[in-house]
């Protein structure tokens, strides 16, 4: 399972909206200032499709996550589930 914690600020909202379009993501808004995005499989995001500036893109994981970054490039990030100990 993959869980992304996305800060509830306008700059990061395109990430939440992109995940809403995926059929396999469940999204919950926290009262503590973030969105919790959960998927049973991997989550793949594309920077250009979300129209994110590079500074926002590289701050994608500032809210935290449960999972493993399998790919993190200039345009694409792919997060997979992991059973590795933290």
C-alpha cells in the first residue's frame, strides 16, 4: 500500500486533483492541514500533466509518505508499496 500526505495549500492541490482521477486512489482531507492519498498499488504522477513548477515538484514529499520511491525524475515520479522496515 502507498500513502502520500499532501499539504493542504493551493500549490499542492493539482497533486490531489490528479489522484482523484485515478480509480485506485482514496483521498481523505485531514483537519490537521493535509490530504491523505492512499492506493493499494503504485501511484505515478507527471509534473507537466499537473502543470507544477519545478520548485513545487521537488517539494512533492514534504508532507510525508508511506511507500518507496521507485522513480523520481524531472517529469515523472512513481511510488510503490514496500514492506521494508522504517
